[in-house]
C-alpha cells in the first residue's frame, strides 16, 4: 500500500493535509515531528510531508525532525513551517517576524519548469499564515514563486526531490491547492492512487483485534454517528466481546433517549440503557465554568461506566467515537498544539479511571466517518443525524445547568429544528441548534412586563468541523422560530442570531 507520512509540527491544518491526500486516493499517516527513525522507516513511505506549526524555527525549543527524513530516498514537501525548517536544515536563512503574511495572498511564478507547479497559471491566490519567512534559500534550491512583497513562496531542489511551500495548499482558500498536492503525489512521488476507505476499514478491524486481544470492550453509545460507527466497526473485530451502554445523562434533546434506543434496535448490537440523569445534574449543580462542566461530565461519565462494567466480566477497554477535531481542539494531537477547549471524551476523562481507552476514529473527520458508516451498512437515519456534542446540552446551557433551564432549552431547540427541517436548504446545514444565555432581558407580553432569559439560534455549514460559516437562513424562517419560541417557551422572551464563523468563534458556545 502506498503511504505518505506527514510529520506533524503542531499545525491545526495537519489533518487537512492527510485528508486531502486520502481524497486523492493515497493512504496517509500522521506521525509526531519527533518520531524516531525506526517508526518513520516502518511506515515505508513513498513521500514525506512536513506540516506547518505555530512556533518559530528560530526558537531553541522549536520542533526539529530527524535527519533520516532526507536520506529515505523519497520526495519531501515542506509546508509553511516545514519549508522554513527545511531551509535551516540545508543552511539557508530564515528571518523571524520581519514580514508577516496572513490570509489570502497572490503569488507569481518564475519562468522555470517544475513538476510541482505543472498546469498552474503564472499567478494565483494562496492562503498564508506565517510570521517568519525564508530570507535566503539554501544552495541547490531554485526559487519558483514569490509573493507581491517578494517573499519566497515556492522553492525546489529537483535533484534531491526537496520541495518547499510557504503557503498552505491543503486549505480551501488556496487556488489550485489540490493540483499542487496531486502533482506532488503522482508526478513526483509516483503514486497510483489506489487506496480507499474500504482499505482503512479492513486495516482498522485488524488493529482493533490485535490491540484488544482476548479482552472485553465497553462502548459508550450516544446515538450519534461517531459512537455508532465505532461500535459497529469494533463489533466486526471482537464480536460478542463488545457490550454497549447508552447513558441518559439528562443532557439530551427533546425525546432523544427514546429515539436513540429505537434506532439501535435495528442494529445487531447488545445495548443496555442506563438513566443517570439525576447523577449528572447533581454533579453539575452550581457550576457555570465551561471547562469545569466538561471535566465533571467526563468524570461522572466514567464513574457511571465503571458501575455498569461491574456486571461485565473482564471489561478492560472503553470504546469512544472521538474524532480528529476533538483531538486538536483539546491540544492532544501534537506537542506543539494549543488547547482551544477540552472535550469530555479527550481532556475531560479522569486520569485514574480503570479502563484503557480505545479510539479507532481519532484520525478521521466527520464526513469520512459517515462514508465508513455507509460501508458498514449503518442506516442513513443514523448517518445523517446532525452532530451533537458529547457533553450534550450542558455546553449550550450557559451558566447554571438546572433541570428547569434544560427543559426550556430543549423546547426552544426542538422548535428551531422543526422549522428548519421544513426548509429546502436544511440538508446543507452542518449543525443547527439553540443556546440559552444566563442573561435576562425585559419584554412585554399581554401588556405585562416580563424579565426572562434570551436564546440564540446558531446554524453553521462545514465539511469537517475545523472551519465553519454561518448559514444564511431566510428571514421568514427566523421570524417563525423567534415567534414560536417566545410564545411556546415561558422562560424565554428574546431570540438572537449568531452570525460568527469559525474561526474566530467555535461552533459551540462552550
């Protein structure tokens, strides 16, 4: 199997590189920047890509890859930080903070041939995100393109098959980004593009079987795509040594528990339901800090599972549907990654739990998980379910999490979903939901003064959860949503609309 190794230097775009490569039909594997020689060689790569990263290559503790990468006799592509690191490795010069470039920039090609830029126009827009830049390219390299500010944008050493890009071809904002990656894979690395997700399924089933051995696995089923796919995938590997538990934590949407259990009745999974709502709500009482909420939910979640596991002999593994966006937002993918927010199934898990965690989907995006689910024969009713956060409504109920406030939020959220589901554009919506704010506002209802809480409608479109744009919902639908919420939910008298993209915001409010 053709394999591209991607060395992660801490960029939040690293998985996008892997995803673009896989979309082009070539298997990719992400390794940390400090991966040892044996691990790199074991991957038997046909090419190596060095990712971007948040640090400066001029810092003494900056990520630095093993020199073996340049002696594997395979092409190497450095992206952003990767290009700067390559420059220093080969005695070029990098200047720190002298010429910052962020966002869309136009680059112009020099009249020199290179397979990397075959078929591309003389000038096109790219996505830049760097404070450092290459001040002097290394000996043996040629400058192929530069920005309008004469900052080196593309450099190549065809003889040694070394290539550097100051911009991010993996980001959708870069024109011809996929063309550049395609040129690297097929024209330079000689790939055939014969890998698909079916191969990934077969490999992961083998890995799960080898990892678990004769042990038993407990799965935390939530009703969502991620945990369901993880369960069906693991079931193929371990059979009846998988036991599934659905925990009603009291933080679900309106009538969701019954709906979820009905859906699971159609799958060949051994599912047991546990009502732990009072336990979760009691643990969250009086807590308003979002990080504490996530930690408490993670802790309570594990303790409930430990209690349930007592009835499952030799249960050693806890299966979770953790995805890559959860990993990188929690700062757990690379040593140089920053924490945006912890996730209950990543940073929110207690250190002293009795289970080992099994996360077969941790390097995948949501759209890839849905494709795998289809390959596994999971019903479309589950695969098309809108993403729902692991901590549930606790991260959409800002401030104190009480049963009364959750009930109000549930009603408002159901109204929002009801109205949006009638809209022809709803299929393109990634997530749509309501947020309850701990803010009271003055209103007038029936000639009387009210002083109630405010709700916010949030709807975004995305393909992977890493970036998102707010959905332009028609005014008439927004009008119906607002009127119904104010009329049907006594505790809410004001509805606002969130029109912030990701970044700078996250999709969820907490």
